[in-house]
């Protein structure tokens, strides 16, 4: 019954949008009664929640990132950089983790449109991908602002937003000619750490005055990999954890804005990006000293994987007598070319062939339509209606051959390399101004996944002003994440002879499962905000009750005997419950030419209730402090300080190998990172900046024997030069 209902709603929304485009408001508008109060849309009101932070272009200019905006995002409350599990695998490929829910539960948007290229990267037995995520497709100089949306406020965005949302807003098309050219370099003091050089260009202006305008940005960024011997060798095992990979980014993106009438705009977006790595020796499981392995040693400093992302989108934005509308049609193609790597045992994730590269291709089609309608029924309100259709078509010929000619023939058939999914969604939200001091935002989202079925996500956010200075804000929402393509694919198999099996089993095969339930989380948040004169402060408590998290299973679903060997078949499965909760605090002081912002995140719980281990390894607390001082109209100085609390690793073994050898349970001690930079404006068109990061050289070397799962780079010196007109 859900599908006909959804299709009806979708058809109405699309037809009404097409009708509005065809019949633009060229005739004289009739007089209409205006609401006495201006009511924000539900989305705009939700973005005023305590769980929302905004990073501006000025912030990114004052404290520049080396390569990836995740470096700045980690300074926001509730945000850390982690892997997608607590194993430490792929430890230096840290991604954005919001409120401890893991990177796979952080949805990345570019101008409101989801980006999911990381889904083209193989998903490992323990939940890791060999990827830095999707936070580096837009160069920092092309960004207008970044919205970091946490907790209940993020639930409206649907699949993949259980932890939160990062919405990267690119610089707008202008009706006057503007442009910037920026050069940037970062030089580490330790010669074993890779340096960075970047050049970026932005142009914007009119093609036909007041009718057709353009915006183009381009970027080239290269960061060298760390030296192969940067981390300590463990003589007893021959292990040496790999350092940070290098990478080379090339980006070119264009937008054309056609102002067809005063109230109708059509945007055309097309972009192409290339990201290649520079190998540093990572082998996922074994972390063998790469100099002792012929294949790995041969690949050091070379590109072992390359991702191309091509994106096309057309957006119509309309303003009507009855409200506003927006329709988006988007197509993304991601091509992921890699050397062949193992999909079994200790060799899982390790490159095993220098002659064979395979390319996986992920095609994503997305249609979205939304209308916002102001109403005055009993109380002033703003109603939002929206629909969305997303299709993923994926082909991975390189990682779907495990067990061919053996147990795979009994477990699967057909073309194992093809994986597909479809999600159809509809949502309704309403921002009601109950009184002058009380706002309610009520929402309901329906998602129907082609394999895991349907899901309803209700939400409620409340804002209550308490006098002139205090505001009480809270929310509760049910968030949702569908199984990923690998988890759902019966043809995706991983294997281990015994060491990687759950305790007590041998000869295990992990198979995709097309009967998985979607992951869900009930996200709650409540807090209070104080604003007066120079002070803006808030304190909030959050709790996420995580249900049906998808993990590699421990129970044998069937046995297959081939050649006298019996294989125990496991499947990806839904585990019962996990819990994440903590506290976030902010205090900002603004004296005009001096501003000082501070935030604190304290994690009370992050636990998988099946294993007892944390969902991801993040600090117990994080304190961030940024002081900006505008000395003169031309000169500014910025101080940055972050303290990371103790990071407690896994305490409970999960595999035969861990049961026999044990695991490193020593916590990562708290440490602090400080930085300073100075900016100077030479002319109206030319400016520069120099700075030092990690002044006190508090570097951390990756050492799995003591649970140090990543490299924290040491002291470095950086400089930038920007020309703009």
C-alpha cells in the first residue's frame, strides 16, 4: 500500500513543479493577504538548533586547511576524525565522525545534494573502507560556508544522516566579474612527513547581464606521503604500521545560472574531479613492514588507487504567490580504479598483484522536489512537502571473485559484480509559531528501500524563548540508514581460515545479506542557550539509542562442504542495540575586533551492547578554542588550541586471533595541539598569510602495540598568497 501512495505524492509534486516552470508568473500578481509574522521554513528553523554549527569562508581563510575541510570540521562541537570501527584498521584514513556514530553515519552534501562516492570503495569485514570519505571534493577556496548539523536536526535528510550532516555550500554565482587565485604551501618540520602544495582558481561573472551568469573553480593539490619508516617497527612481529598516504587532487567545476524571470532561476552544474593516492605501505590487517614485502615495497610513493567523480545537476528554483519550490535532477558517476587486493584472511585489503587493476563504477541518479508554503491556519506556519528518488547502480568486478570455483558456486549465482538499490522517499514538515516565544517543527519522513523495506521517521523540534536572554531548545527524531551495497549483495564474499573467525569457529565465509533491516536511531537533544551583549553560550545533552546496527555476524547460517573442507557461512546481520550519549557546550565572546570561541564535547557513552566495545575510538572529551584578533584593517592574528582527552580502545576480543594473542588495551593519553598564524592585506587585491601548526610539536606515531591507531602530524609551517578582484 505504501508504493502507490508514494508514487501519487511524487507525481503530484513533480507535475506541480513542472507546471510552475511552464507557467511562470509573467502576469500581474493578484493582491494577497500577507502573514503578519515572517515564519522561517522548517529547514531554516531546524538549523537554529543547538546541534548546528556554521563555518564561514572567512573562518576557512583565517585558519586554512592543509588539504581537507575535515581538518577544520574537527574543531566543531561533537565532531571527531575516526575510522568506521574501533579496530584501528586503515587508521590514518580518518573521516568525519559526528557524536560518535561513525563516518558511515555522516552524510556529506554539496549545495544540498548528497555525495556518496565513498560507497564505491570496498567495505571490509570489520566495517572499514580504504577511503578518506567525501569531504574533499570541493577546494576550501571555493566554499562559501559549511553547515554541521547534528542530532535530531539531521534526521530530515534521510538515509545516512543518523550521526549528522555536513552541507558544503559553494560560492554563489555573481552578476559582477569576480575572481581569486590562491597559492598555498605546508612544510612539516619532520622530513619524514609529507609536504603540501596547492593552487586554486575561482571565477564568476555575467555572460548576459542580469540573465545568464557563470561560476567556475579549479584546484590542484598535492600532498606527499609519509616516509615508509616514520612509525616504529615492532621487532617481535615484524609489523610496522603505515604512515599517512599522500594524495593528489584535481578539480574542475562550473555552474551556470539562468534568471529566466524575476522569480525563476535555473542552475546547471557540471563538475569533474580526480583523486589519486600516494602509497605509504598500509596493508589493512597485517601491517607488515612494507620493505620486507616485494609487492608493497615496489608500490611506495606510487599511485595505487584513483577515483574519478563526474557530476551533473539541474536545479529549478521558483518563487510563487503561494510559496517557493525547488526541483533537482542529479547524476553522479564514480569510477574507482585500484590494484587487486585480497578478500580473505590476513591478506584482506593487501595489494597482491602488480599487473592487474580493476575499475568499479557507481552510478547514482537522484530526483528531488520540494515546496514551502506559508499558511495562517489557527497559527502562522510554514509547510514543507518533499519527495526524493535515489537509484544506485554499481559494478565491482575486482572484489566479487572470492571463492569462485569453490564454495561461491553453492552460495550465489549470476553476475556477482552487479549491485543495485533504490530508495523512494516522501516527507512533510511544518514550522508552527505557537506564540511569539514558542516554535514547533514537526516532521514525518517515509523511506522505501528496494531490499530492506519501508521506514517511518517522525521528528519534533521545539524552541522556547525564556525572557530576553535565555532560550530552551530540544528535539527528538528517528533517524535511518539503509544497508550499503556490499552488505546487501549475496555475491560479495569474504573468507578466513580461522584467525579472523568469531571465537571457536574455523573456515569462515562472510556473505552479503539482502534481508537486512535498516539501521535506526532515536536521537534526542535538549539544552539551553544564553545570548546577551558580547556573550553567546549554550549547553546541550544528547543521546542516540542505536538499533539494528549492521555488523559481520557471529552465527553460522549454513555450511558448505567442498573438497572435504567444510565452510561455515556467516552473514552481515543486525545487532540489537548500541548507545551514544554526551554533552556539548559552547561559549563565544565578541568584542568587535577580538572574538574568542570555545567549545567542549564530553562523551558519556559509546558502546556496542553486543560486544561491549566502543563504536569508534574517539576522545573522552575534546576542547577547542579559537581567538581571532583584527589588529588593524590590514592585519589579523589567530590562535588555535585543541585538547583531546584520553581515548579508550577496545577492551574485548572478537576473533580467534585476538583471543590467542590478545589486543592492545592501553589508552591513548590526552594531548594538546596549538597553532598561530598572521594575515596581512597588502592591497585591496593582494593578501597573504603565514602560520605554524602544532607549535609544541606534539606528534603522535601510529603504534598498534599501544593502541595508537593514527599519526598526528608534528610541527609544520605554512603560507598562502591570494590575489582577488
